[in-house]
C-alpha cells in the first residue's frame, strides 16, 4: 500500500495533473487562472508596507498591537469583507527596558545582546560572573544542581541553516530552557548564541519559559549575536576566565489586552462550512515584523481579496481570515480562538496559515485524512506551475493553526523556502526592505489557487 | 606629451613588465617572489584576529586604545622589529552614553540610530520635535537662519555604492556639517541617513565637527539606519507631521592620552632614508574595527615581516611601520607625527597606508614627482599578477598619510576594492568574520612587492 502510494506520487509529479484524480480539469484551470490573477495584484506588498509603516513593531499586549488591530479592521473593511470582528483576550505582557552587556575581564568590550521574552530582570545594578560555556542544552541539562554557582551560563550551540526550518526546530530548545536550567545550576544569568542564522551583528529575541509561568524560576537570560558568541569563544580559548556583566531590566504585567481580528467572506451555498487562512498580527518589538509576520498577513489578505474579486457572487463556503494576536508569546491568540469556537471546530473544512517569511512555496505538506490524500496529490499537481512539489504528511499547519490541528481540524502547510528567514527573524533587521516581492506574489498565487478548490462544496479533507 | 604617456601606460598594461623601464627584470622577479611568499603567510589574519579579539573596539583616547598600543608593542617586538616606540600625544575624548530614539507621532516606533562623534548631549530628558526633512547638505545650507526652530532636521541623502570610495567622499559632508547647520537653523536636534551602504539595520557613526571645536555650536546629532530613514520617509509621505524624540547623552574630555606606535627595520646602507607604511590602531567604539582598520594593521605588519624574512641582512633603507592613534577623530595621530618629525620629513622616500578595508588592490594611484611616473608605471606592471591596473595621479596616500603628502612627501595609494566596505564601516557589524582572507593576503603580497622596490637605494619618487 505504501509502495503503491509513493508510485502514484511519483507519477503525479512527472506527468502532471491529468492523471491525478479527483480534480476536474476545469477546476484546475480555474484555480490556476485565479492564482495568476492574484499573483499579479500588488495587494500583498501594499498591505505589508502599510502595516509595517503605520504601526511598526507590535508586541503582544501593547498599545502598538492594539493599533495593529485598528489598522486591520480598517483595511479589511475597506477591502470589502462581509464582516470584520475583533475577538479580545488577555495576554501576559513582558516589556524590555535597559539591555546592556559587556565583557569586563580580561579586557572591557561591549556585547551585542537582546533579552529573551519572559526573562527575569537583573535590576539596574546588573549581574556579573565568569562565563561557563556549554555546547548544547543537553550538556547544560547534564550539569549537577548548583554547579554554576555565581556564574553566567553560555549555551553556544550553532543553528543549522535549512530550507525547511528544521534547524530552527532543533535550536529552539536552547532558547526555551536555558533560563530555568541556569537557575537550577545556581547561575546569576545566562546567555545563548542567538537562535538564528544572521551573518550580521544582530541578536535574535524570542520567547523563553516565562518567569512565573515556568515550573522553575528563570535567571536573567539574553541572546548574543553570532559574532559576539564567536568572540566569547575565542577569548575562552585564550583565557582561563572571561567575566561578563549583564544589565537586563524588564517589566511583567500578567494581564494585558490582545485580540484576534476575524474577517469573513460569507459562503453562498454552504455558509456554515468554513475554510480558515491565518497569519499573526503581533510581532516582536525590535524589527517592524515585515517577514514575521507582516508577509503572512499580506499573503492571506491578498489571497482572500483575489477570491472575492474572482467570485463576486461569493464562494460556496465561507472564507475566514484570522489575524491572530499574541502568537509570539506562546500562541495565546490561537488558543483563545480554539476555545471560543470550540463548538464550531467541526465545521472547519481546512485551515492553513502563512508564518514563515516570504520565500517561495516549494512543497505542499499536509495533515489530512487518508481518504483526502489523492485530493492533496491532485492539488499539488495543480500547483506545479508555481514550482510546488509533493510534500509530507504529519504537517501541523504552522504555529497558530497547530492548535486547531490538535483539535482535529484538517490542515495543510504550503511550505515556504526558509533558507534566509532566520537571518532576520526576531531581529531589528526584520524590516520591509527584506521582502522579495516576486516570492510574496508567488505565495499569493498559490494561496488563491488552493482556496478556489477548498471553498467548493463537496471537497473534503477528512 | 599626455598622449605619449597614456600610450605608454596602455603598452605597459598589455605587454607586461618587459617594456616598462626603469625596473630591471631581476628586481621585478625578486619583488614578485617576495610578494608571493608574503601572501602565503598567515600573519595578517592572525594579527587582525588577535587585535580584534584581545582588544576589541578601541576608541581614541580610551583605556581600550591604550591596551591596543600595549598589544602593538608586544606583537611588533615579538615579530623581531629593530625598534618599537610609542610616541604619545593628547586627543579630545568624546564618549557616548545613552542613545535612544523613537518616533512619537503619528504612532510610537523605535528608531535604530547612533550618535555622531562630537555630538552635543541632549541630557537625560532628551529633545523632541517635528521632523524637517531635506535631501542634501546643500538644501540644508540654503535654509534661512532660524527656519527650523524647535524642529529636528533630517538630512536624507543616499550614499552611492562605488568601487573607489567616491560615494563616501561625496556623502561625508552631510556627517560633518549637519550638526552646526541645524544649530544655525534653530533646530533642537538633527538626524542624518547614515553615511554608509549597509542593507541591514545598522546606523553608521563617524566624526562630525566637534562641539566646542567648530566655528559654530552643534545640536545633538545622530545617524539613523537606511531602513529607519526609509521608514521616516514613508511616514512623512503619509502624514503632515512626524515627531521624533532623541535621547543622546555623551561626555567630552578635552585632553586624553593617545599615541602612535612606530616600529622600524633599520636600513643597512641608507638607514636615514625611510619608507613609511601606515595604518591606524584606533577604531570606532561600536564594532571591533576588523576592517577599519584592523585589516590595515594586519597588512602593513605582515608585509614588513615578509621583508624582514626575505632580507635577513636588512633592506638598504629603513622601513618604518607607523600605527597611528586617533585617526577616526580627526587624523590627530598623523598630525602629531608630522609635527614631531617635521625636521626629518625630507628623508621619507615614499609613504603609503592601508585604511580602506580588506578588498583586493586593483589600481595603483600616486602622488609623486613627474620624473617618477615611469617608475610608477613599471611598478604597476610588476603588480599585474595581482590584477593591479594603472592608477591616477593626485593621490593623497590615504587619510593619515595625506598629512605627510601635504608636507611634500611622495605617496602612493594601492587602491582597494571598496564596493562593500561601507556596508560595515563605523557600524557594530565591523567584526572579524567580515574579512575576506584571500583578499587580505593579496594586499600583503602587493605591499611586500612594492616595498622590495621602494627600499632599494637609488630608487626615488621625487
Ligand atoms: Zn511568526
Ligand atoms: Zn516569530
Ligand atoms: Zn580608517
Ligand atoms: Zn574610520
């Protein structure tokens, strides 16, 4: 059976859509035409340009994120969605204040670093200690309780650059666990080599297990840039002791306002059956979140608008665009969405999202019922003009959508090329000029083509 | 005559060294052999690695610059120079403290900026004002006295990327003059689009006319990154008023310690005739000064060491390596050197320096007597294996050496490829990983080959 399927997949790949059932050729033609048209609109870029310019950074729970919701409501209403709603929820708010680090011995040198979201505060006086370097989270975990007393732990693990994001999945444990592990060891602070691949001197932030919400307390924890991690490594090679001072102050508010923005194009014949496309509205506080996740917002809004224009009478099913709040700080918006709509999750035919930058989509991963695999194959073949190849099962649909996937909603992941995404991700360098417009447009085309099929009544993924 | 010369130059270029007089072929062969050998040593890289690792940033007048002098004395002594001397002088010291900027209206957004060296301080309270954008220093100068009262002036001129550094020469006026022009206009502060070409979110510092030493007082002045300048531009396109807040605090000390480090290989037959090669030891405070000017230090030290090894009995003339202090803040070390050695400047046969990063040398510019032009042509032909083409007259030898050139010393500029130098120059991103080792080695080869000719008795450039 497995053999049979992979033979079929190969056939599909090499011989194009005609052998792949069950999509009728006229559906394929229409989907492609809608996709081409969608890719030619300039809407995605102008959406990202507007969001990143008018709002800029939009950390979950801040006034800036509230402005992003206002922006979204205004833009989506202008674009002609049938309904635009804000669904509020609360989120813990962690805000950085002073962040400063320097090597104090053997000679004074500044460090480029950034606090991790949820880090404990050092207070204005800061902390000082000798560096204890380990190569990995595993090596850190293997150390005995109290064995880094008074020191500053430094987890110097290098992240692999990969097309599919596998390097990130492997590296993110370091960001999540170092703070609490360092506490267990008795350290006064912790540093990690940034979870990122930038060859420039940027530190990458991101959420760690949060002070007060983790099983263990955490120490003040920051990420240093790759160049600074290299510098620490060279100094540790030369000197018995390298001392560092960290001043990382921050403020923690347990319950601030956030919200999801939900816009719908009502289905004509099956209004209760819903296809969801998502992206997140919040960003980290350093860059303007052009790639993470302004690009996703642009792609899903532009794709939805293309469907609206291609089907003035409305699609069969309802298309729901969800711009999640508070993704970065722990999928808080996605969880709030799933809880609020718990009773209706069965009506979601398919959900997918865009939250991996603006690189070309090259693979269609999926988390659907076995019965829907021929449909996925056929849809993949339909996407071949955009260079999409057959993907893998077990997809979770992306960070926010994974919450729905866990609740049994069928999902797909139109996988983007993430080769350089982590050069910018969670740094001040995530700004508008990094968008590859041609790739952004390719994404819009693929999303619109997929939607034109998924919104047809009778097409099921479970 | 002009025609004749350029015809000769063309001949030289196409037919190689044999037609170019007056260098004997065995000199050319020896120079090339010494150059090849020099380029194969790993000394330049290990010098830069050591300086940038052990000392890191080394702002003129600071304890870090003093450490750099100690480092240089120790390294040059270890390498076997006949004498290593520190020649002290005083330099004004400007140090940045807090630097923070944000857009406050129409909506709050942080700015990536950095104070310019010599900027006035805003005090802890900062300054706030509406942006007045102009396109160029010329447009700024054209405004009437008092016409930017209470505003923050923003000079949004884009720097051209060029191979030969011409874009920098054109852009640097903006950095020098904006602070005092803004004062004349009654502004409370000033911003410039960074003098630089980085496509990443770095602001570039550099010296402006210094508070207290300029004809006019200056306002607090900072450079914003290219992305932030773009963002301000887009907001100004959309809104009548864009307000910015700047907190730029700094401290000014009129007389701190600096010094030049001078190392010599004594001449055997003509010890009083001197060839100088220079670089600067100080750097800005943000990066580790790997390209500006760690690379130059590496090149001249490695080239001198290659000569030492190739001529165990010593060269005819004295080779003097000058590692200037306090270049960045106004060629203070170069001026101190020229003053101290005023009586001996006539004995300098030739002077050149390396202070333009680590790109390949591609052209040999010159500022020598007309009688020496055939020699320059011949030397250029000698350098053809390294891809060097005939250069232009009127060269000043580089920033520090220009002070000697003005005093009548013959100079050359082995011009480096500066295509991406200003991506890193004066930013935190000027770190060791940016060095192209192959190009660094090419520089060492060219320097060593030139030296092997210039150190011969009887070879004159004036
Ligand atoms: Zn994201
Ligand atoms: Zn993110
Ligand atoms: Zn320089
Ligand atoms: Zn410089």
